[in-house]
């Protein structure tokens, strides 16, 4: 569906939570200064892992009970960290957009609750080790081995009856919709790093077909957990580091000497809205969503980037946006620092932009926040929207020299930005390309 054939969809509110704090502004200010949020993990002892660095949000910087209305505070007992991050980011998006909802104001809602949807990407949520361990230890045999039969018959009874409700992926969208009384179409998408982008695409389709005026959309995930770190450790995709040395060079997107990524916790929720709705309520949109492309990889191993899927997704987004490669002023790739994924992105981007790719600046967020998986794409879109709004490219961290992509270490600079391409390939083989456009004031 062409943008000219339907109501234009805009981003009118941005909420981001990352290792650098709550809200888009702390992240943006750090990116302007070239100040990373990565550090050695403090939440648990990471010394048994080869990768001991993460984008970890300080506990004192974020308390979900201070964000939700009093009527919902009991529900925070069954919120895992991923859900807390989504609820926090949604509150930021609503505040940033300047709208009233059931969860933010006693005033009548700005937008009819029946016309607000919610689509949030989620990951494989990891149980808290202490909570799970306390139950598991009850099924330990005298010789120290684990008694699976006892666990099935009695051990699991030591878990809270509501335990599972904390770890269902749809709980992120569930709590956000309850807090803000979103009664429109709702969905949860679980496709690793592509989850946020696919959720935004779903919101856009819902609005375009007339089933909603606005949607809270994006994703969130907490990887700073021993079980989550172990899963990533087993894929051999993490940078080996004990946290010493120059932390700003641990993740080196597109560099020949890149040796992996690091985990993070965070995400973003955006208010995706029809331009008509935004105008009627006298809102101020950050940017327009001009085109989107979603593709699936068919390579043998989904852990590698598929240049064909990346190229195809970008072409689809450009077709919808009715723009050419020369119209793209800025690119926000995944830029994970994982050689296999970086290579796929580089080849796919080169197929579109050719030799000019080396001259198109990029924004890379993972060196600042760590890889927040399902939340990563929404962070990228939020930062891209901020770049359009401020007409500024933030500083890049990583290597002094990169291979075929303009992603070398550099300072922030102001420039003219009319269109931004956000590209997100994922571990599962899905790929999303989004083109954001500047809105003339």
C-alpha cells in the first residue's frame, strides 16, 4: 500500500529506556557526548563468563511502582523486568506525545480508548535465578543430582501460583494496554531483534486499514540475567571482555577486527498515529513513517545475516516511500559487532547503495546500550526520529576504521536530514527496513 493511497502515519511520541536512563533525552545526550552506558555487570557476578560487560540500567534510576497508577501497583508483583521496561517506556511515550490516558490523567482521554491499539515485541523472557533456584533446590537428591520425577510431582509446587504470568511474552502488551486502557487491536511479536520493527509495521497496518487512530508500539527486553547471558554465550556471538580497558571500543560495528556484541536491557515504545488524528488533537509529530519492508531469510543458519533478505526489505521500504537510494541521508543499521551479521548487512546495503554507501553516515546504538534484542529496533527508531527532529547525527563509538560502511568512530555533527533508513536483521532470520521522513513545519 503506497503512502499516497492512504492516511499518512507518523510517530508522535517517543519513549526509550536504556542503560543510560529513562527517556530518550538521557540516551541522546550521552550519544552527543560519545558517552557509553556499557559497564561491567553489577546485578550478578559475571566472572564465570567470557563476556562480562552489558548495558545495565541502574536499579535506582528506574522503579516501575513510581510510574504506574496506584490502582495498578499490585500488578507490579507479577511483572518481570521485561514488562517493567515496556510499561516504563510506554509511560514516556504517552507523556512525550502530550496525550492523556487512563493511566496518566484524571482528565478524559485525548484519544478514544477503542481507537488505540498496542503492538509490542518481546523476547524469550528469563526467570529470575533466585526465584527459580529456590524451587529447584527442593528436588535435589542426596547425592546432589536433580530428581526430575520429584520436580514434576512436588517441586514445581514451590513456585508461586502466579509465577508463569510473569514470563509470558504477551504480558508486556497486556500490562501496557491495561494501564493506558488501550482497547484497540493488540498483538505480541517475538522475532529477536526484528520484533520492534515488525510491531511498528503491524501498528502501521492497523492504522492504515482504519481499525485504530493510534497505537503504542515497539519492544523491550532484559538480557542482563545469568540465564540470558548464558544463552548468548553459547552462540559464540559475545565480545570477550572483563570490563577493563577502553569500554567504548568493546563493540566495533563493521570493523575488520570486530569480535562480537554485548547484551543490554531496555527498549522503546512509540506512539504511532495517523497524521489526521495527530492534527485533530494539535499534536506535534516527530517524523513520518514513509515506507516499510519485512522479509524472511532462507539461509541455512539464521544466526548469520542474509544479504538478499536485507536488500529485499530495503527495496520494499523504498518502493513504499517512493524514494531512491540517493534520497537517504542517514542509515541506522543493527551494527551489532557480530562479524557474520555485520557482513550480511554490509553486503545487503552495498547492493542498494553501491560505492556511495561509504559516504552515507550511520548511527550505531549497540555500543551505547548493548544489544537489547526485542527492544533494540525501537531504540534505533526512537534515536532516528530524534536525529530528524534535531537535524543532528550523534557521535559514533567503536573502531577508528570500518569496512565499507561509514560507521567509524566520530563526533556528533549537525546536518540536513530528510530521510533515514533503519535496518534490523535478526538472529531468527527476519529483517525489517523502515524509512522515516522529515515533516515540514
